[in-house]
C-alpha cells in the first residue's frame, strides 16, 4: 500500500454512505447492549484502523455515553499510521476512553483481554486465512461479545476487481465477499446474522474527468497506480465502469451494497438461553 492508495481511500470514503451506515449500526447495537444490561464498561478491538477516521467517529459517540471504554486499534501499514495517530491522539485525553493504537497485523496480535466487540471494517480482505481469523476473534470475545464484519457483497466493485486484478498483478486472495464469508461460516456451522444495505459509489465528479482525483480514486479501488497503467488498459477499465454506471438522482452512481455480518461468541435464543454451536 502506498500514498496513492491512502489518498484514494479518503476519496472513496466520501463518495459512499457506508461510513454512515456502519456508524448507525454500531450505535444501535451499543445502545441495545446498554439498555439490556445497563453496562458500565465496554471493550473494543478494531482490526485495520486505516487512517482512524471511522474509529474517531465511533469514539466521539462513545465518549458521550456514561460507559467506560477500552478501545484497541490494530493497523499494520506504515502508510496509514501517521494519520491514524493524528486522528486518535486527541481522544486519548478523554477521561472515559482508554485507547491503545498498535502497529501490528491481526495475525500476530496476542490479546491479554477479552472484548465486547471485535470490528473488521473492510479489513478481512487482507487477512488470507479467514477461518483462522474468525476462530481467533471468537476466542477473544467475552461470553456475550460479538464479531462485526463490514464487507462488500458479490455485487458492485467486486465485479470490476475480479475482471482486472489478474491483469494488474494484484493478489486475487483480496477478492473476498460476504458470500465467500457466509460459505465459510455455513461449512463450519458457525451461527451468524446478516444485514444488507443498499449503497452507491458516486462517480459524478471523477469518471469522465482527467484530474488527479480520478487517478487516486481508481488507484484505491484497483489497488494499483492507475496513472502508470498502459493507455489501452486504462480505457478498458473506464469503458467497463461507464457500462455499469447508473444515472440516478442526477448523478453517475455505481451500485455497491454493504453487508454487515454479526458473529456472536455464544448463540442465544430470545430468552437469553445458550444454543449449542459447533466449534471452529
């Protein structure tokens, strides 16, 4: 990952509603957990914090509650770490927030504590042994804890990535959708719940321009230096996008829904009784 990827990530984040969807989902679940148990403490592990913007928004919400928060952020990539620290460091002064930033991949992380929430916000693409990741995350959860996976579906950008990744010498293992995850969970008989949210990427200001921002956005989406690609391949990518763009609400939008998959540590029925699950 390089600076173009990082800058393109920021553009991408601003052209979708996924950040708002993710925040609203977490707020709803945190409020639900609080109303059920009147909790005084919550612990979080955020896997793949990126530039910290998502965690910053969530922590800004959490500091307004009456809950003591223990919040751990993992981010392995150097390109994101300065922005992550800049976004999160001011929140470390908050009395009810105990925050740790750890520059380490999830695969090497050894936790000395258990968590209420372990969040994979579009980070499971870069962890290639997904079953092992799920197993390790479940082991780190408290008895009523939940693993939350925000992930792309089999529709949207994944079609573009599937078509062009091999031509870009990208690692095809990074192409991973909610359907792939659900197949793993079903095969191992691991209980999960899914919510699917419609969303779009707004290409209105970028697709048909030749400015630097289009190059950065496509560099992030395709995990490559788009500006350095051969002209014929660039044209093929842009032609593909044009054919799949929707004219909606006066904009040029690409359908790109979001899947949210919840994996509880222990499956319970409506009366909070434990239901037996197979182990990973």
